[in-house]
C-alpha cells in the first residue's frame, strides 16, 4: 500500500516583513522546533481526516467560546482542500495525467496557532509535498511558493504574502527579492540562501493568549495601500530596504548592525499598523533586557537577538512573567 508524508516547519521573519505582500524584500528563517505533518495513504476513496484540534467537540460552552476566540472559525481541513485543488489545477495545466489512485489524508501540527508562525501555510506546504511524492509529480521549487500562495489567496481569500511560502519551501535562512516585474514575468522572485551561521544568537517568544487570524490583522495595511496612502507605501519600501541592508550586514559579519535593523523594522511597522498593548508589552520587556525585538510574523510572537546566556536568562524571566514561552529557534 502506497504511503507518503510531507513536513513543513514554522518560520520567522527577521527583516522586511510585511513588505513581502507588496513586492518588497525579506530575510526569514525556518523554525525547526515546530512542524506540520501530512500523511497520505492509498485508499478506495479520497478521505480527509480532521486533526484532533479541529474536531468539533467541546467540554462546555465556555470551552467552545474560548477556542473560537483564540483560533477563529476555521481549521486545517480547508487548507488541505485548497492545497489539493491547486495541485490538481497545476498538473492539469501542464498536461500531466495522474495515476488513478485515491488516498486518505491525515494532518497534524504542533505549530502554535494564530500567533504569526505560519502554521496555516505549513499545512498547505506539507500537503503539497505529500501529494508530489504520492503521485510522483515534481513542481519546480521556485514555483512552489507561488502555488501555495495561490491556494491561500485565490481559494481561501486569505491576505498573505510570499515570505511564509518561500522560507517553508527552501528552509534555512533565505533572502527574498520579490520584485514585481520578476514575479509577473517568471512567476517567482529572486531567492538567495544565506548561511545561517552568520546570524546572531536568536530567541523566539510567543504568547498563546494572543492568537488571532493573521490575514485579518494585515488587512489594516492592505486597506491603506489600496487607497494609495503615500506614507504607508513609503514605509513598506523602507522595510524592503532594511532587508537588503541586513543581507549586506550579515555577509560583512556586522551582527550589531543587523540587530539594530530588527529594532528599526518593528518601529517602521508600528508607524503603519496598530500594535496591541499586549504585543507592545512583550517588545518592551525584551528590549529592557538589552535584546532586539520585532514581530516574527503578524503578532503574537516576537524574535530578536541576545548577547549572551545571562541576557537570555533575563529574557526568559521577563517574558515568561507575561505569559510568554521563550526558546532558542533551531534554524538548520
């Protein structure tokens, strides 16, 4: 019996986000501490088995409301369905005939939900990988992020950018030039691998209670861009320029400058997006310890660099007192 699996990891944006949704530039890393896993097994029919956390069972009305507040009204099934449809559309557009074999699909994820670590795109990425393996079809690596993004934007109407999909496909540490002309002409940007050994020591902190739907958070910026707000558009260009400067700083071994750029990234973002008091509290606590701090994604989690083990211990004490989980991200 045929059986395949696909795995994709969490991610964190280091510089440039959220300019990835607006043809900017980004440096991001994959976070191997967390993963989404999709398993396909040959079956008489196509069956999608909901993950345990997506089962509609609750111990009480209070538990139902609490779960809906943290995770919204959507689970992983719609993500899997969108990925399957886009895979099918892609192979048909290329004239590929799939072998007539059905499957059951199970998925699981330990990526903390709705706190800006790209759990949704990880499920789609893992599904695409499992499907390619199951049917023996290869989607070119540089096209995969665009296909994954299309599943979210076109099928599910999720406001998203390229960052999550590129880093989850390529993994490690990546610089992305998402120039509009490049993407429109060839279907993808310019993606460059950076040696993760060049990065300063990083910490990641997330607060489960801050869960929210990231596409909804990013809509504030989208509305401003769509109405032609010059200040917002200018800030997004500045954010992309930070990623370009950060790439140069890493290659030159200038970790101090890279650290300062991460702080600057957050300050620029704060000028065009509402930051909740709880998120700002985490940023302030980390900076009070001497660390840099910025959003890892769209809120709920932060990332930055620290100087030494003593500072990391201070970070853990300060952030854990706010209800956050603190860890060292595994990039490679």
